[in-house]
């Protein structure tokens, strides 16, 4: 999220619309027909979006605009990625500590051995 977004636990649909550039009726559509968004609701049934929901909206917007995906394809794509968050590449090996790097190497060796057994 950008630095100019106010940090608070919940946002109204109007605030989310202004922050993300996605109109409120589109957000409601993604919630009802798309079954992608699930904002929490007040007793008055007003939608409340968390910061994680805003990140998800940015990802949905990216999938729609850049990859030209349909709602069904977006659902599948978001289901594949754990936590429904955007993909972040792993840290470079230099950023890992020696212990973590050694652990990753041993895991890799074990996985390669399992692969050989299965083939």
C-alpha cells in the first residue's frame, strides 16, 4: 500500500474506492457475483474493509487490467496463491543466514532423493 493511505484497522467502501480507484459498485459486484471479496460488516450491514482487503483489491485490479482475466479465472488464480496475496519472490541467497541456507540445501537434497524414489 502507498504511504499516503491512512493507517487504520477498517475502511468504509467509499474510502476504499478512493484509495484503490475502483468504483463502489464494482467492489460490491466482486463481493456478490465474483465471490472474491469478503469484507466484514457492521450491525448496520455497512461494509468494513481491512488493509488486507485493500491489498487484495489491488491484486484483483492488476489481474483484471494487466492479465485481462475473467472473474472465474481471477478466483482460480487467487486460490492458487496462498493467503490470496500477490506473489513475492524469495529473498536472494545472500540475505539468508548460514543456518537457513544450510537448511534449505538439506531440504533440497531430501526432495531430490524423494523425486528419484518416485520415478
